[in-house]
């Protein structure tokens, strides 16, 4: 990296940034939400939100004038790449380690300390390369074609921001974890790890169905077969970059095709049934978000055939970012707790409830960190 670039990055990180101190104004007439400083933000007929999530839950969309999908001051647009200011407690390498945990992962690629992923943003395929400068800045570079519209470049940066859960202030988690007998080692070892999201609801639900009752390596193998069968890809430097299949593609599959890829009949039925329910609108992110809270979303998810408590909590964790979600039935979680406490047996559900009592609104993060202890 050139000297002027380094000087520039240093200057950019020097700016004041407090992601947590934000306020959003939602305009009832346009259903857009703005930063309070935006010229489009009108005080009349508006609602004040303390977070983007609150606004989006009520069906408000980010304003394309103030780009309210990102906090103020955290991004810079350089056309061929976007810069994002990382929050405190961010370590790119440990996040890459999570992303690189299976050779069969087909929805992103980790290479030379960078991660590559193709995103579909406003009907445009955008291939991004994400790297980090000193853990202080994320560089989101457009490889292949640079999107001409700024709104798409910002959408790519917003995607990365949410993917790495960069809005979250992890200080209270580390304070709690430091003295917790189960978490103390994990929070030291993996400091800077963020709860990596699964942005697409259909993908998150399918992944929990695919992963049920099989080991993780086989789950990744099945996912790759599933994606290569019905997803589509973008080629760059002779390599395919895959997008998760749409519900339309999956609904058109036959049970026999999935069975030939070693899916059980039941899983094949669940996946095709889910796809049909996404198409007819019986399962929709917007409708789920309108429910009162995460608990209600979890209950509603379990009405989907193939989604039990484990899957529902997994989706709450990885897609909805519910901080209190914890798939208590998860064998990995149970094994990690057993390992951390040097127990002779895996903890029962009651024991786990008791042991994790103090984790409060950090249950999802705690689970994510404990999973990492198993893969290292
Ligand atoms: Zn605005």
C-alpha cells in the first residue's frame, strides 16, 4: 500500500466515530428512514427510532439521500472501493478463520487474507473483495465491474457492515465473559470476532434444515451440492462465485433429484415446502419483523414444517441478530460447555439453562464464541 494511502487511512480512522449514538427519523408518508441530519427528514408526520433495526421492523427503508443504512461518518466512497471504519474490538483474522472453516463453503472464498463474495443488490450482481487495514478499516473493493450507481456501492458496504455485525458494541460482552467460568478463555482467544450474519432468510432457513442431525463437514458438502444444483454463479478469473438458489429454483426441484444428492426424503420435502411457502408469502421476513418481538418470531418460525426449536434459535441468531437467541439443543454448544468446564458428561438442558443464566443478552455471542472453541 502506498504511503499516501496509508496516511489517508490514518486520517480516516482519526475521525470521531460513535456508532451507538444515532437517531433516525422515519417519515410516515414515504416509509423511509433518515439520519436526523438529512435534509429529507421532516419533523412533521414522523417517528423517531433509536436504531435502524427498529425502523426496518416497522417496514421503513433506508433513505438513498443520506444513506441511512450506514452510521454517519463510518464510510467513504472511492468508486472502485468503499472504506468502512471498523469499531473497537474488531480483528479481521479471527473472523476470516470462522469464514474459512470449511473447504466446501461455496458462498464465499477466503484467499490471501481476503474474503470474496458475490452479492445481489437491486438486481445487480456485485462481486466484492473484503480486506482489512490494521483491523481499523475494512476495504470493500469491487472486483469485476464497479457499480455505476452510488446507491449500489453503499448497499455493498452496508451488506458487509451487517455481515460482520459492526454495529455491535462488544465491551459489555467482554466484561461479562472475562469472569464467566465457561467463557473466560473463549473471549480472550477470539477477541474481535463478530457474529457473522446470514443475510438472506431463505438461505438461513435452508441451512438449518440441511444441517439437521448430520455433522458439520457433511452439512457443508450437502449445501455445496444444493447450491451447485440450483444456484447461479458469476465467473471471475476462471473461478465461479455462487449465489444461494432462489425459492423459485428450489420449488421446482424434485424429491428424487435431492435424494440423489444424499438428502433424506424428509429434508428434501422440507426444503421444497419451505421454498413454496416463501413464494406464496406464507413465510416472509417482512411479516415476521412485524411481530412483537424475537420470542414471537421464534414461535412463528417453528410453525414452518422442518423448523424446530434448534433451527428457530439458529435463525434468530444468525439472521435476525437476536442477542438472546441460543440453540440450547445444539450438540456443539453442549460439547463446548463440557470442554470449558471440564465436565465428565455433556450438560443436560436444565444444567445448561442454569450455567448460562448470567449471559442475558449475550447468549448468541456466547454460543458463537463457544462454537469457535471446537474448531480450533
Ligand atoms: Zn435521508
